[in-house]
C-alpha cells in the first residue's frame, strides 16, 4: 500500500492589469493570510466557473472594476501544507476606471521595472518572472511594417496600358 497523499488542487486565476505602461500591484490586507504581501489580484474559482469567469468575478469583488482578459501566461504552483495553489495569470486591461478596494490595503501602478522592489507573496514571484518573459518575448517579436505601394496602371484589354 502506498503512503502517497494527494493534496487538493485550488485553481486561482489572477490579473496582471496593464494601463499606460504601468502594472497594478495590490497589497494584501493586514488581517488575512500573507499579511501586507503584494500580489496580482484574483481569487479561487467557484464551482463550474471557467478561469476567465472566475477572474472577472473576483476583480469585480475586489476592485469593483471591469476587465478585458488578454493573454494567458504559464501557471505556477505553490504547495501549502494541505493543498496546492495553482495561480493562473492573465494579462488584462481595465474597461472601467474607478477602482474601489474591498479587500486590499492599497494598490500601486508601477512600471514593470519597479515591480521587483515590492515584497511579493511567494507564488506571485513566479508569476512576475513569467510576466517579464512575456514582456521580453513581446519586445523581440518583429514589428509588422506596412508599406504603401504605388498604384500600377492596368487595362481591361490585355497588352494595353492606360
């Protein structure tokens, strides 16, 4: 008989919210778990929710705003004593403006270069590393350049040009 104990897996979508070259970082409240640590906002899925549905609901509950979900980044796992937390990050943008905090101490809008200065929750550190890889990949992709061609004369009669 095996002594392997399977821990429950808790899927937690989180939002890396970008706006005008800055990224939203949220500080956890003093009274909860991981007090005063910084995180990307999000939360646990409810029964029968997709990751996107859960993230939209959580951001509405925590920040009272609407988001547009963009690219999904690699998931990261963090083992607690009795469960595994799987963070599922998405790059997002706000589609409404006024943020009202219901669960966090504060938020900051920081440039990507300033983000490592915060005291991040352990699981969010891996999300941050994957976000930097995403930004590097985005910067290294060749830009699509459109050029305007000169109009070419044509004729409906073969062999003749107008």
